[in-house]
């Protein structure tokens, strides 16, 4: 008996019990559809996140100050602040100008900003004049502050679109004076819309001011040169490794680290962040897929249940087939194939439903959706596997039956 | 000489309740190629048990069974299936056709497992066999659309599909009226005349009369065998 004939027998047996077959398939259909939808949303989201993160900056490399562990324990008392300084940034700009096109220190502080009776809490970023280049963030109205203003700790700022709409619902903000933490700042311009960031934050909810002003005036810091964070822009990502090495050497030298000392800073590029974020989102995808897989398991048990019923119901048929020459292997094959046809049919319908469902959810929610062919094919093959796995036991039971017991069965 | 069927001291013990039941209690006999044998006896005497063992549908508890010179009493299930498929045909009291399956497809079934003929040759042979049993025009009918006598004729055509040398029939007319019974027995007689060996269980004398040799059973024993030179 060849496979094609067994296949015909299987299809016919399924077709004979249309309603029951359809109900049995439902579990698989929804299980597979759930897997497809979850994977489509997960992959879409992580791809979107990667895109957003790389949009965050232009060939961007970040340096964070880090507390250093020595034999004497953690070096640097709390009041001393960070090891990284704005001067480090200037030194990188000066000495590695063949690699680095722009540098900005970055300090952040949460502040209340006020204009007239309007009042808004936002993040104030202290940065250099090159911030706009590094972050790929253009000024929409007005102009960025200049080096002189940076040097003089001028009380000037630029505001993000969200701040602008909240403080200036009707007026043009450029040239107005707002109060940041009770100090008057002149608004030099409004930044262009940047949108939602890779971490879901509103990037337009921000005020930009010279870092000198933020450190000395707003924060009245005792260590005005210390910053936690420096961002810089390379000319080319091809030089990333070289740049990281050079920056590391320069900073170690400037921080007077002995050869045995660990770095007191950390250099991170966007590729690292991207891969970390993808790892996080793929963990989520795996978790959600596990939930979907459980529903497939339930679907598989449904198939097993129906196949067991089917074996009992068709016990005389089994006996007759055995009497006229079906071997145990023939019977095993017939019932496994029946389960596989059921489950793959369910799988195919599930893939179709899942793709349609993912598109619909994507359209309704405005989420990015990515149905990868590999996940559709994988889900389909998995459904076949479910059929094989859960069909095996009933089929095996059928194949172990004695022909005479089957024929006598009432 | 080699016999088609040769059984020696065949026993079948059912040990279900407290008392084991010996459905067959040491039966020996031989059947030659081309014989038409009727097994008779009271209800519960072991006729069906005997036929099922001869038909390789069941295995004896002890004893030997040579079919065509081959010991089959202790063969694997797969080997027994192959033997049934190639050498044995079955006709049951309740026809045992596949429901919702056309007559011609029922007849084709044994060759699905043998796969001796191609698709069209199989169809042609099935059609020929249906014609042979007088159901030429009924190939597309399903069992539900056929009378009992017609269903039994489809079953006979199916039994002949792989050209087996032996046909086993357990009360083939048990569910049929007299007219249909006569038709079936005439068919058996024809087949027997063509050289097919037939072993049939019945408890009706007028049905048994079609056979050339009669075995009588009682309580698992073969008590009478009217064959000249037959018996143990
Ligand atoms: N599966 C079984 N389990 C237990 N006992 C059985 C089984 N099959 C048959 N028997 C017993 O074996 C004996 C012979 O049964 P068998 O079916 O061979 O009789 P039979 O001659 O065909 O009777 P009938 O004319 O009623 O069909 C009976 O006593 C029966 O109860
Ligand atoms: Mg009987």
C-alpha cells in the first residue's frame, strides 16, 4: 500500500466526519494562529525598536563614567561625583579629530518649566553645540545656542515640541523667556519633532541648554566639570573599533590609571544597545510563543482524544482491513496520517488566520507587523509534528488490536 | 504428499472465568486443494474458533498448523497479515463491507495492501469480479444501497480480489433469506468447480449440502468427518 493510497483513505475518513474534524482542528487552528500573531507582533516590534535605536544618533558612541573597583574598594566618595569630565570630551574632540566629528557631554535634570501661567515638568538636557549633529535632531524654528553662549553659561535654551505645545499653545516661543527652576531662560528655538523613542519615551518632551549653564547655574554643582555621560559621533562606523580603542587609551591616560587598574568608564556603541534590545524582545517573543505553544499542546490533545474515539468507533473497519491483509504498520500509518492530515489542515488554516489576524491587529493598533515566512513554515511543520506526536498513541493502539477481537467487537 | 491445510492437535483455551474453556480441544485434520468443506455443529461447539484459526485471524494456544506446507501457528502479526492478504479470502456472516464506500472500492481493497495491480488494472479486475458475482451495474452503490444478498456478493468479489487459493466463510448465509442464500451457494459451487478451496461454517443442513465434505464438531472436538480418506 503506497503513501498516496493511505493518504486518500485518511482524507476520506476526515471528510466523512466533517463537523467533528472541523471541531477537532479548531484547537490547532487557534494555536497556530496565536503563534503566528505573537511572532509577527514580536518580530515587528523588535525590528521597529532596532530601527528607532539606530535613529537615536548619528554613528553614535556613548561613554559612561563607571565606578572603579580597586583593592581598596570602591574609589571615589559620593560627593566627588563622576570620573568623566566635560574636559575629557573636549580632549577627545581635539586629539581624535580624525575619527570623531562631534562631541557633547550630557547632563540631565528633571525640572519644572514655567511660562506665564503654564507649567510643565520636563527633562532638561545640558549639552554642547554639537548635540544636534550627534542626535540627528534639527532645529525647527530659531537657532541652536552657540559656542560663546556655551562658554559664558548663557541662560538660553531650546525646547522640544511637546514642551512648546504645553507652554505656548498659542504664541510663538522663539525669543520668549521661560523660567526653569525659577531662573529665566531665553528660548532660542524649537526642536523638530523626534517622536517616540526606542524605549517608548516621548523624545520631544525635553529642554536643551548649554551643559555649562546646567551644571553651574541650574545645579550649582561643586564639580561643574564632572559629567556622567558623553556622546560622540564618528565619521564612519567602519572606524568604530579603532575609535573605541583610541578613546579608551586617551581616557585612561587622562584619568591617570595604572596598567593594573580597571577602566573607570564604559564605551558603548549603538550596535551593542541594539543587540541587547533585540535580545530582550526575543526573550519576550519566546515567552509569548511558549504560551501559544501550550494552546497547541491543548489542540494536540484534542486530536489525540478524537483519534482514540475514532479508533474505537472504527474497530470493525480495522478488523476487516486486518482480515484482508492490512499489516500493523499499515494500520499505524493510516491513523497517524489521518491525525497528521487533520493537524496540518488545521495548521494551514491557522497560518492563514494568523497572518490575517496579525495584519488586522497591526492596522487597528498601528503596530509594526512582520510575518516572517520562516515562522509561517515553521508553525505549519510544527502542526504536522503535533499530529504525528499526538496521533501516534491512538494509531499504535489500533495497530496492536487483534483482527478477531475487532471483528467480534459489538 | 503435501496438504493445503494440515492441523495437528490444535487447542484453543480461553481462560477468562474461573474454569478455562477449551473452544478447541485437540483437533487434527487435513484439507486438500480444491475441497469444499462444511463445518457443522451446535452453537458453541468451536466452529468459528476453528475457522478463525484456519484463516490466520486468530492463533491457537497449542498445536501445529501447516498452510501450504508452512507452519503458521506462531508467525508474527505482520507475516500473518501478508498470508491473509495473498492466500486467504474471507466471507463473513455480516458482510463487513466498508460503509460509505462504493462496491467497487470495497472489492479493490485487498489489492491496496498487496499493490500488485496498477490503478486501472485494479479497477478493471474489481469491475470484472463484480460482473462475475452478478453485480455489474452496481459498482458505484454503497453498502447502504444494496440488499443483504448483494452485499454478500460484493464481499465474495472482494475475497477473490487477490486470487487466493482458499476461501473461508463463517455462516455466509446466516443473515440472508432463502433466495439469496441459494444464489450465494450457487456462486460457491461455481468457484469450487473452478478449483478454489472453500471452508464454510454453517448449521443449516441444506446449506451444508452444497459442500462435498462435512465436519461435525462438538465441545471443541471433531467428532465426525465424512471425507473418504480425510480426517486425522
Ligand atoms: N473471545 C472469547 N473469549 C472467551 N470465550 C470464547 C471466546 N470466543 C469463543 N469463546 C468460547 O469458545 C467456545 C466456542 O465458540 P465459537 O464461537 O467457536 O462457537 P461456534 O461453534 O462458532 O458457535 P455459534 O454457532 O454460536 O457461532 C464457546 O464456548 C465460546 O463461549
Ligand atoms: Mg460461530
